[in-house]
């Protein structure tokens, strides 16, 4: 199993979730976050905004679904056809164990 952490623009969240759900990936956790990338925020006139709002989408998926899920997120979360700074990042990590609290059992 893999943990997908996708940081996307808040206005792209619903579109990303709808695309994933249409392919059968319904389980996700969303968290509103703020942060900045390597550009150190956005400068507008004399003001620097270094806490940019994003949405963090967390999903645990089977390893064989990784390429499909990443491709879907990349295609939907991108701004325009070329993408732009601030579109987000995707992080992939292994998951060793999962427990369902209500049942007290291991596994999805």
C-alpha cells in the first residue's frame, strides 16, 4: 500500500476528488493548509504573501494503482495546459500497516 499526499490549489480540490472518485478511488482525507514553495510566496506590489492556501489530499491506495492515481491528479490539478508555479506537489510513501478502528482489525 502507498500513501499519496497531494497538495493542490483549493479551487482544484473538488475536480481532483471527482476524477479520483469516478475511477473508484473514493476514500480520501482533505485538510486546508498554508505554505509556500521555492518562490518564497507571492509578491504583489510591496506586499509579500508567504502563506499561500492549499488543500492537502491524503489517500492510501494499492501499489499497482500508483501510476493511474498520479496521472489523474497531475492532469486535473494542473492550471491550464502548461501548468504554473503553485499548482502543487505529490508525495508518495509506503504504508506498512493499516487498522480499522471500528472493527479493530488490520487491513483496508
